[in-house]
C-alpha cells in the first residue's frame, strides 16, 4: 500500500510519532541532537519545535507526552516540554523502539528481542511481553487495537509491515505492507502516521477503514 501523504522535516530520521487529539508530535533526530516538533496534521506545518535529548519513541497519554530516551521513559509537559517524571529504562538488552499508550499502560518495542512490552506507567515494571517473529520498530494503538511495525535485518528483502496484533496470543490479525522502513508509528483515528527511518519524513497510510 502506498503512502497517502509525505511530509519532509529537517533531520536525518523521524524516530517517534504521537497524536494528541489535535496535532501530531514527532521526534526528529540527527547524529548530534534531537528535537520535538508539533505538527499540523492537515498541512504538515511545524507549529512548534524545541531542542531535546534524542527521543526514540513517542506516546500521548491524554494529558502528557511520553518519550523513550537513553536515560529511561520520560513524561513531558506538552506546554513546556519539561520532564515531569522519569521511569527506569526497561530491563532488556538492545534498542527500545516505539512507544504507545492504551489508556492505562505504556507499550514499547524491544527491537532485538522481537517483543512488545506492556509497562506500568507508575513504576516502569514490565507487566507483559508479547512475542513477534520479526524485529519490532514503531508501536501504536489504533481505535482500541495494538499495531506495530516490523522489519527484518536477517532478510532485508522482506517488506516492512504494519501489523494488527492480538495482545493475548501474539497472533497477527492483519498486515499492511509499506515500501519504506518505519521507525515511529502513530494513529489519528483515521490514518497511520509513520516515521521513515531512511530520512526525515513522515508518511501517512490509510488504515483501510474499520480498524
């Protein structure tokens, strides 16, 4: 499935994407630094941009942003972008990729472990692990369903997919193939917003309606 829109930003990578009910937030990254940008979802215009530490995944919990950083999981005031809470980094080896909020808990991808972790937002404890058969990149909840993006370093010719996952069994219920590598993943109720880790792009993809 082809992307519906592509928005280009100043950065080498869009590492995280979240939707706050009105605007899209993106974590922009270069080798040297990071930034958070609030984006008009209709036009793609950057309405606010603040330099930050590198943030590798974003989520919106209804009142605050959450970000995955080297120091742990950060809860951020959306007005000032000040850190109001820090949770310990999940105790897994390798890269923590993507972040999502289900209404009660955080979900993050453990890239090398091919797992998705459910995390207590008060303590940072891992509440559940859901296995995947491919490397996990972006994670989001879309209208009550968990979706995540996957790639495959072991076989790079396999296409990137966004997958609708049964969180109880880990079964893949549906998949959407896309022709670009995904880092961050968000959903605005109608469309997926996909951070493209091959460049400073966000691409929107239809969820097919009914998800």
